[in-house]
C-alpha cells in the first residue's frame, strides 16, 4: 500500500504548528538552552524528538509526567526502559532518601551490595556479580574479561544490534560486507578490526564466523529490541549456546531491554545458559546503576588471571561504580518494585496495547505489524515480521515514524523517540492503554484519508 507523501507532509506541518503553538515555555527554554548546551539539549540524541524542540519536563510520577507548559502525558517511553519501574516508585524513593542521609559514595561495600548480589543469583541463576553505573560499562567490562580469559582479540555481534555505546558494536553489514555503522562518531578503532557481525537467526553465518578461533565472546540481546522487536527462531538459542561452547567462545546475554520479559528476564523465561549476564537501566528505579554476573567457571578463570597489585588498573571499574546510593536503590527496586506481581500486571497491559494496535492496522488495511515481548510492544511499517536486523531496519520509515510520534505527543502520549516502542510500568493503567488505542486509530485514519 503506497503512502501518500504529500498528505503525510501536510499532516506533519499541521501537527508541528500545533506542537509549537501549545508549548511556548518549552520553546523559550529550548532557545535559552541553545546558548549553553550543544544543540540546545543536555545529550545530543535528545534533538531526535519529533517536535521542533523537546518538551521540557516539570515533574514525573508513576506512568505520567507534566511538561513546563502544563501538558500531561502518558509515558510509554519510560526513559527507554530506565524508568520501567514507573517514575519515582515509592519504595525506591524511600530507600534513596534514607541512604542519602547515611552517605552516597564511599568506595567501600555495604550490606545492600550483598542483598542485591543474592537477589540477582536467585533471579538469573549466575553465582557471581559485580556492579557498574551503566549497562554500557557492564558490557565493556564483560568484553574485556572475555578477551583476557580466552586470549582472543575479537567479539561477535548481530547486525543492527544495540548495546549502549560499546565501541565494538557500531558495525553493520552492507551487501554482506562488514563496515562501520553510519553515525559512529570518532571511533578509536575501525570496528571491522575488532568485531565480526552476522544476521540474527542465521545459524550458518554464526557457525562460519566462529570457525576461526579468534572470537572471545558473542554479545547478544536474547531478542533484538532497538530496531523493532525481533524474536529468535525456535531452537536458535540452544544452537547459539552449542556453537559458542564448541568454539570456545563465551556468551554474553545483555538483558538491559529484555528484562521486560519477566522478573528473571528472557534468560529465566526461556532457560538460557549464558557465561555473562547484563542488567542495567531499570535495576535502580532510575538511579544510575547496572550489574553483570558470570558463572563459577568464568569467575575461576578471572581469578587465575588477576593479581592484587594491578587489579585497579585493568580498565574495569569506576570510582562511583557500586556506590552506596545505587545499591540502596537497586535493593529496594528488586525487592519491592520489579516483582513477579508487577509483571503479572504489566504484561497483560502490553497484550492489550498490542491488540488495540492490531485492530487499527486490520481496520484500515495498512501493511504494518505489531510485536510484543513481555511488557514491551512495538509496531513496524511492514506486513512481514522481520527475522533479523536488516529486515527490521528496512521496515523503518523515518518520516512516517516522526509523524506518528508527533501526533501522539500532541494528544498526550510519549513513545520512545528512536522507534515505535511502548513499555508498561507497574503504574500504567488500562485507561492509559485505551487512550493510546484511540489516538493510534485516529492517526492511521488520517494517514489513509
């Protein structure tokens, strides 16, 4: 079904004018910010919001926030998973308030660290854990450890993967040839030197890439999430585990986004068996923090390579990593917020969101589809569900995506700016989902005329 681009551009201009007219205070703050912040934003990618400028936030609570102009939004972005707990969950806030009075960072362990380590053992099945401030750092540290204990130089990732700002992951395939991904800013090393890249769900390509004994680790999300949701084929993970073991390659499972699958992430839901495991973003209820775990075998191999005198100079750590405030937030979030009971509420809401989108797609006959993983759901602009990153990326439409986002923002809904993702929090309500269903239907109806 061809899209009428003239109609799309006209609708976009109308929505853009409405956005600007309704947000004079955000506009003024954005213009003021341009005099001190690069691009008028604290982080470069904030320029990617679909409006002429990002809405400036006044306050957020639960599944909603207000901008400085007084507009209330249902937040389905939730900090791109960082606030999957909902904004400022009571238990986490209470723990933060109490910990701030007792100290924020000390470079010494606390009892909270022990509690969190024990809770992570129970949830994910790996016996040993360490902490970082971001999932990016946790991924970097695991890659370094994998290189050290295997003595191998390269890693392997999937085409159009997402692992934060890990240098080695900014690589893609162009006509089957690996090359640095477009937009990769000032890479310290050409990623084709450090990294092999294959398509998700392509076992033959994976086996071929692992044939040479030079790959220290495979770094993988169990389901791809940042290019739309791409599920693994049946049996793919079992084959991935068998191939990595046969090749002497370690397996790192990054569940920063796929924690949406349940309290134990995709790993526990599908009985995966990684050597390393990453959990970031939502683990501290919005307070910066991340954790990485590993098997006893990996821990023993790390111990064989370590010496006490040099253990603070290995490119792993960080002065604020494992700080008392982060650990207090993690303890409260794991114990009282991201619980099984919370997921039992969140996942049905995502099912409801998905059903609403599917109904509108069918009603107007647009060649789109919607996919869900746990409490996360997303629509893509293709009728066929992608099996790999290339197919998912090819289903994206930057202009159309921006229109859908802006249309939603003008009607009090925030989706993730980089794609069409919606996430449910423990504070999300059925009414929030129903509002999105109505707005989504209206947007598609206007597009098809």
